[in-house]
C-alpha cells in the first residue's frame, strides 16, 4: 500500500481539509508514525504532524509554537519523496511559507487546504467522506480540544506507569 493511501493518512487529510480538526490530525498522524517509524523524528510523517500542530497553535494564537512547528514541517515536507505523492508539494511548501510569514507578522489564523492533486488519492478521500461524513464540531471545542477532551484514559495510563516505576 502506498503510504498516503493508508486509512490513517486518509483520516489525517479529512481532519485537516474538511473538519479543520488539527488536534485529531496530530492524533491519527502520531498513531500512523508510531506504526511506521517509531522514534524517527526526521521521518516525513513528523512533518505532516508538525504541519497540523502549527495550525492548532496558530488558531490558538500561540505564535511561537506555530512558527516552530511550521518551520520544522516545511523542512521535512520539502524533500519528503513518496510521502507527498498525490499532493502538490510545491503548493504545500508555498502555503506553509505563507503560514510562517503570517505567524511571524502575528496575523490572525487563516486555514488552508492540503492541495491534493492525485486522482487516486482524491478518489479515496471522496469514498471515505461518503462512508463517514466529516463531523461539524464547535469552533470553541476545536480551538481548545486538548483541554476540553476526556482525559480519563490518559491519566489512568500515566498512573499505571508511575506505579510500575516505583
């Protein structure tokens, strides 16, 4: 399977382009990265994750966090090879640079779409959207999702690790 046809990357694109849920982009991107190249922080998937993190920070007006994330994303996605097949990578880098410029100037958040150009990738996105339509999510929740989500399972995992390390 081509890496960008993986169901988790398709979910990443849907969260990014159709829902603007950058937090979920990070979640599914990280899950895919852990399956594909765990601990390889230079892997192109980390560039995709950092792009989403940059958008999440920018929306929250965390300009320093957004700037760091966008710069890292741009550097990794520029030469990502097959990890940008079906994406207009020149346009993606241009859009990321525009985001860097806007964040540097402290401009308000402006979403953009990952430019999908491959017919096969676009068709797979359409099929997935038909099967599972994107959710409408409250902007306040999207903006502050890391604070508003149910963290019960995360806290329980941390407690388990603490007990094991004692």
